[in-house]
C-alpha cells in the first residue's frame, strides 16, 4: 500500500517495546496478551524473545490497555483553507491524535476547493509542518465541486490525492460519475460519494419522520439516500470502478449494499458513530448540536445500522467530523449548519454503545475503525504486521469519562454526546513509533 501524506514524520531512534498489553490486530486475527517491538519506526516483532531485544530498547507498560493499529478516518473536514474559524489542519490533527487516529483523509470542501495540484500540495505541506497525524488528501471529483465537469483527476493523483469526492456534497450528475469511475480505474483510486438526491433532500434539516412532523421541521426523506445508493452501486457494477458510499444512514441503503455485495460487486460503505447510537428523538430539544449530516434517523434505522456494521455489510466507521464554529452552531436549529466534532469521541462511542452491549467485539471494532478504512483508502496503516509502519494506539477500555465539548482539541465544541458518560479512552497515540499524544 502507498505511504503518502505526511510521510516525512520523524521517528525516535531508540527501539521501543510495548509490553503487558492486549494486542488486537484484525489483519492477522490477533487478540491476545503480548509484546510489540518497534525499531526505526516500524513493527519489528510481536512477542520477541528477551535475547532479541537491542540493549537501548525503551519500554512502555501497557498493562490493562489494548494495543492496536492506529485508527484511520475516511473523511475529516479540516476546513483549511477558507474556514479557519471552524477548524485548522493543526487543530483537527490534535483532535485526531487524542481520538486515537494516526491517519485521516481530508475532504475537499475547502475554499478554494481541492481541485488543483496546488491545493493538494498546500494541505500536504501544512500537515507536514504540523508534524502530527498523517493527513491524506481527497481531491475534488468535479471542478469547483459544482458537479458539472470532471476535475483534472490525473494531475490530482500525481500531486498525491488518494481518492476523489465532492463530499459532503453528493454527485447528482450520473454521466459524470460513470465517466469518473471508468477513468479512475487507470489510477486504481477510489471515488467516495455521500449518497443523496438533492431534489428530494430539498434543504431538509431532520429525518423525515414523526419527530420532524411534530416539531414542524423540514424533512430529509430516506428515499433521497436510498435512490442515490441504488444509482451509485449500479454504476460501480457497470464500470468495475472502485466506489465507496457513505456515510450511509438508512435501512434501504443497507439492504442495497448487502445485495450487491452478495453478487461480488466491489463496493464499500461507511457509517458515522452518532448514527449508530442516537435517534431523531434527540431533536425534540431543538438543540442544534443534534443537527448532523446524514441526519439522526429513527430507532429502526439505528438498529439496522448497528447490525450492518457488526456483520460487515458496512465496512468502516468514519467519524463524520464536520466542525463548525460556536457562533454558527448557536443559531436556531433550522438556520444552524450541519456539523459536529466527533474525532475525540468516536472510539469511546463504539465501545460504549456497541462493544459493551455485545453487538460487536474489539476485534471487529478495530477492523471497522482501522484495518478496513486503510484498505479502502489504499494508505499505510491498519496493521501490526512485521515491517508495517508503527502507527499504534493504546486504549484504556474501562476508563469512564464525561464528554465536554469545551475541553476538545478541536475548535468546534458542538458534540451530539456532550454531557454523556462514555467508557474507553485513548491512553497514547504513536506514529512511526513516536509518541504524538499521551493522556
């Protein structure tokens, strides 16, 4: 797999032994107590003999902690350039490290958008100077993200883009998406689409159901997502292109993805953590922090999504980090923008609502949060195999903490889980064997 983005991150020179931890690596189906040896920024061995340890080896005692490959996120809005009041590359990177992420994919909805090689290079250079999380760039699928004319995908790929998308805006132009899926086969790079039919969504603000009706809110119908997913997967089948749809939020989307996968079509999908644990009932408070995209759906949709991510129909969990400034989110619900800060709560959300309930185990959770996203994006990480980059997260699975958006590293303090007590916290995040975050 390619190692792009902030590939010049420094590594500590002395070998490092992480011992007494519970090693979980889905790429090798490992879930057991063990020791992890890191030399020169790469995994050197699992359970090395004492006689094989270099004399200068440092040690980290990971007793009662999980040792896993660092998390990988398929879509983070870093908002720089153009919207630095919401977030910057540096602040998003700090939030990502605190959330256990070692690699994130930066979405293209900046100002100007990432539709030129220069824009790709700007993000990569800023990320390299920040020397934090690895940042991989998603280039625009269409010029200026207007959905009319295909961007210079070849030049964007040469500049280092790892995928193409206009997300969170969907691609309404069927012909454009079909051409792009065909064209991207030359680069073996994926196209990400946030599935939604704009004419059906029609500036809705909440799930089109009983709650929206009672509250007098304009609805976002499930059909807007279902029809877009149907179109996307059919074009992926016709072109044999690499397509990722998500984040998804409806039962209909899950049903179609499950059916096309059963026919061997190469389509992947993702879901956001808040769509796995909260329903549209939260909007009865009229609090704009619950205005997220895709929207919080009814309990039936939540239950379907939980089962789909547990059985692998949904391949990945992405944070859905859409930071917006305090001033913007303080607006009335119908006027406030979609968005929330989620990088620092995603891991604990999955542990609290899915692992502790028995819906998933830690091995499958790390698969959806790390191994599978790395594979979908084609980036380094998601594994602790010998020779792999030593991007590692240490997790305290039993530590309880209360979400307080005002304590986030992100510039956005709006969280759908503000005030909730969650279980599971990142103790340490290492990139290239170097500690980048420690609780």
